[in-house]
C-alpha cells in the first residue's frame, strides 16, 4: 500500500474472488458459474445494443424494469438493477448499517468486507453444528441483517416462514441474498409487499448464465428502492451498461430456457451428491448450484490441490471450521464424471 492511502482503509482486507485461470485446460467447478451459455435470444439482444454504444445507457433502466415487473409479479418501482448483486449489497450496507450489521459467521465473504469498508459494528453469528442457520438468533436484533439463502458456501436453505419471522421481528432492514434461489428454493420476493423492511437481492450470474455481463437486482418496498437509488445516483447512475441491460431483457424474455437449465443443474447436483456419498463423502444438503463436501480419507486442501494438478478446479476455504470441505460447482454431467474419476484416482493413490 502506498503512503497516500487514507488511514480509514489501512486495515481493509478485500474480498478474494475464486481463481479465474487463463489456462483453458481447467474444468472450472470453483466459482459457481453456469455450465450453460446464454440463450441465442439473449445474445441477439446484446448484439443489437452494441450498435448504440456511443450513447449512455438508460439510468432508469425502464424497459428492463417493465419486463421484471411482468416476470416477478412486482411493481416496477419495487425493483432496481445494479452492476452485479454485489453492488446492491454494497448500497444496503452503506444505507442501513449505521446501527450495526449482523450476518452468519460462515457465509459470503463480501459481507465482512462491506462492514469493514463502512466501519460498521458487525456481529458474526455462528452456525449450528449442522451448518444451518438458527433463525431465532436473528430475532429482535434491530440492526441491519444480511442472510444468504441458500447460504454460501454450505448450500443450506432456510424455509420461507423462518425468513418471515426474522423480518417481522426486527425494526430494521433485513436483506435476503438469493443468489442461488433458482436451484430449488422459495423466494422471499413474495414477502416484499407485506413488509416494508425487506430487501431481496438476486443475480443473473448463476441461473441466467450472465456472470461476465454483471447484472443483479434488488426487490423491496418503493421507499427502500428510493434510498438505494439515492446511493446509486450519488456514485454512478450509469452503473449498468447498455449491452448488459439488453441481455438482461433477453434473458427474461427467454426465461424458460434458463429455468430448464436450472432443472438440469438440480438433477446433476443430485447425481454428484449420490456419487460422492458412495465414495464416502459427507455432503451437506444443498439447494444451490454447488455442493459442500468432505471426506476423512483426505484433507480438504490436499484434495483441492490434487484436483487442480489434474486440471479440475474446486473452491477451498482456509477457515478452521470448514477447511476440510471443498465447494464444488455443479457442471455438466460430463464435467462431473471427469471430477469423479479424478477423485477416485486421488483416493486410490492415498490408500
């Protein structure tokens, strides 16, 4: 760090993204991307937008919000789009964290980064022994609450009634981060019209194959959306580029294509879970596009490194309570069979 850096950020530890190697020989099962490309319709909308890149994108994102109103059965004033869902999470921490923030101790790593960035009083709440979230730990906290549902990296989901208990028992904003909700969960968007303190965030990166386009959104009461838009217009009103807006519209137009891909990923997740269990792995019950698994036959880091040496990338975390686990993104059936064959080879080598 340079000598010019503000003292406010000297201790800031940035988020560590998953490996994005340039070596194309790797099978990437480490960053929860979709194994399927965007639909042809999605791509065609993006290509049309390229012809108008001399113009600024629409800061109000009107046609995308109109489409989202139709798809998600909400009012267009109850949604805003951002540069990935990380951006709206950032805005939420900035807008509502002055009384402190609470989130699970094991969860998406950016929560701690945002809390530190804004110097917020943070409460990191331990998970239960089975790695699930105890909703009772989040009642009557009356500070900003942020919960990934399904949680990451565990993949475990909370039922909607527990989410509702948290929302109605706090006089503060509750953010439910639903990056993985399309892989078998029930969205809390249905609760937005009932509660004025709920923000539900989602992303096009996972279930809609647009990780590289960077598009996320939040659904909330229109007054909360006004708050978040104040933050957006105070930083970058053109935060979503024209091509991404167009591809987002195309993705919602072709929604069935992506829903069918989700069904395939769910089936592949069940297949991988069963095969890993047959190999002696403990696999947490996942409703995401990944599984979190460990075995007592080999350490988590050793398995990660040996898989990498064989051309398969998974995600390993060094936190003590989860260091024996690896998070494995659900790929195509072919990719998963290669993974499983590599694991069998590695386990055979360790015997």
